[in-house]
């Protein structure tokens, strides 16, 4: 893949009798309020200069969920989003309680052109989803990550 902005993230999964579940996050802020289908994401963010991609993925997970990710990472094939950004992701088995979500915040002018700034959580919800529901809720550009994860889990 040609170089471009790179994000790194974690697709956490947990085993359930009915099949694997995947942890997705919903972006905070006014633009995403009320959007659900194709609005969720894996916890991810931009890789800082001189930062290893896996280190960035773990940092972003901690920032967006308020808890660290532990477990053996399995690298997934990178995918390119429609924006041109490349997402590098790792599949990690982890059964985390996400009811106590503690996301970092970002600031933006809101309402637009009002001159007022407001803070919003980067992530306002996190939840576990079975594969079919995860596919429907995940941003279309990130769906190849889920498909690659399902293929790896099927080959275990």
C-alpha cells in the first residue's frame, strides 16, 4: 500500500457459545449523535511520529475505553479507508467489561461558526456484538478488518 496517514487499532473479541463477539466503539460528538448503522468503529487512532503501530493501537485503546488491552495480538491485513487513511489493526482475545467506559475528550467549535467551544467524549458508547450485528454497525471501510478476523478465527 502506498504511504498515507496511518491509524492503528485493536479489534477485541471474546468467545461465546453462539460464536465470537467483537468490541466496537461509537464516536462521541454531535455529528454522530443518533447514528448507529455503519457508525461504529474499532478503537483506533493516528500513529504518532516515532511510535510503533502496536504501541499506538494499545495507547488508543486505553484512551478511548479507559482500560488497557492485554492479550496476544494477531495482526490483521491493513485496510485503506475511502479517505485514503490506512488502518493497521490487531485481533486480541479479551473479555472486558465496558460498562464503565472512560473515554478521553476532544474540543470543537459547537455550534459551527458560533465562536463557542465545547468538549465531547471521543467515544460515547462501547459494546460487544455478534459478527452479523458488528458487520452492520461497523464503518463500511473497516469491514475488511472484521472479515479478516472471522477468517483467522475460523482457521484456529
